[in-house]
C-alpha cells in the first residue's frame, strides 16, 4: 500500500476550494475523517454551550444570584481545563476562578473555612473553585497534611457550613472528575514530555499513582459524609476530556431556569452515562 494514499500533499490543499472538495480528497486518499468530524462536532457543541453560559451569567447578574461551582478530582483529571472552557467567553467582571496555594502559617492557626469565606461570590457573581475546602477531605489526609482530629472536625462541620450557604441563597455545584489510574499515568507522562505543561507536575502528583488506593478510600469517605440533598456530589467520567467538558456545562445549565427553552439551540440535558449524582449505595465508582 502506497503511504501517500493516506496523506494530503501541499498541492491537494491548493486544489481545495470548499468543504465538499476536501471531503472528496479524504475519500480518494482513503483517509478516515471520524476523528476530524468528532472534533468539529465538539467545537460546535462547545460554542453553543458557551453561548448559553453567557446567557446564564447575564441571568445570574440580573437576578443577583450567587453561584459556586467546585471542581474536585485526582491530579490530571481535568479541573483546570474544564474551568477554562467555562470561563472563556464570560464577562470577567462577574466571574472569578479561585485556586488557592497552601495555607500560610497564619491561616493554619485560623478556623479552616476562614480562608475560603473571603472568596465566596458576591451578588450576581459566579465563582469557580479549582479545588476547594475539600482539600481537607482527600488530599490532606492522604499526604499527611492534617491531623486525624482536624480531618474528623472538617467532616462534621462541612455539611453545616454548606447548609448555611444554602440557606443564605448560595447555589453550590460540586463536581468530582473521575479518572482511571491508567489514564492518569498517561496524562502525567504527557505533561512531563511537554515543556509548556511540565510546570503542572508537582511532588504531590508523583504520589498520585503510588497512593491510588489511599486516595480512593478517602474519596469514598468524602462522598458518604458530605453528599447532601442541598449540596450533592456530581460524578463526571473524564477519561474522555471533550465529552466531560460538554456534560459539565450541560449539567450547570440544566440547574437554572435562565431562559425559555425555545430560545436554546442545543440540548442542555446531561448524558447520564457520563455524569451522574452520587448515591450512597453506589459501588461502581472506583476511580
């Protein structure tokens, strides 16, 4: 088989004037377009969902709502990438991303939630947390960054803390981005190979694979102790990054009556095969 059959040469591109001719070239060269078509579909859906997010932001501002969207998950699960797509076209005046560094000595001597309270949304504002107070529920006990008493106290206080926010009118959406061990390793390797992404790989990341089962234990404890009717955990399968981003957007949009359905040009009902609410009896969530 001639390898040129599966490639387009420079001359081919000079001869192409429209999409139909491009498709014909692909066909003649026996080039599969499935991946290209999937990317084009993703970009189209992403744009339409981002248009809806702009509408939602305007509704939040007009109605003086306060919204928190938390992204939690193992390292390399796609928290930052999701938030970046959410915020890409939103008005920066009424949206914020919060990604806190490790606490200072002064903060370590304060009530644990104090450092987060100052970052809660104002009226008409949407806040994205790239990790949140739930550091104390998984990362800190896994890595030994908190004591057993601090961990237990957090689990007792967080439902009350979130209930107070709920009673005060704050909407909290909590995403857990679920990734398999094999996919995490692949993404770690990809980060290390890319000089533009190498900064993302930290000593904590290095422990991600080694302490996989310990992370799993504390993650399941977090779900069982902090999943409530007023602040439920939403589990997202994220091995497929593109699908996960779209479904997270659909879920957020589906939680607000921000516009007439007739004005919405894209489906905003999330796929239950990708995104689902945690149930205490569930045993199939193991990544």
